[in-house]
C-alpha cells in the first residue's frame, strides 16, 4: 500500500526528475488498484477536534463574553 497527498502530475516536481517520476509511476501502477479518497485529512480533523476541546469554540467564547 502506498499513500500520497500529491497527484501523479506533481511527482516529477517532488522527485526533481520528470523521467524518473514517470518510470516510477509506470511501475507502481502496473497491476495495481487506485483508490482516490477526497476530503479533509483524518489527522487534521482529529487535531481540530482536540484544539476545540482544549480551547472551546471561538464563537461560543465570544457569545459568552458579550
């Protein structure tokens, strides 16, 4: 299993070599299944939930002080 937050079009820039990235993608994609997941990161969602639990909702704090 391989995961990435970069599209295949960006791999040349990531690896610094378009030819090498194309060869790598060609070999990786041969006989594979691609599952494209869109949406927010689970880690960022967990981080946001933790921050809100520690600091509270900003709107709730503002409403409580006014």
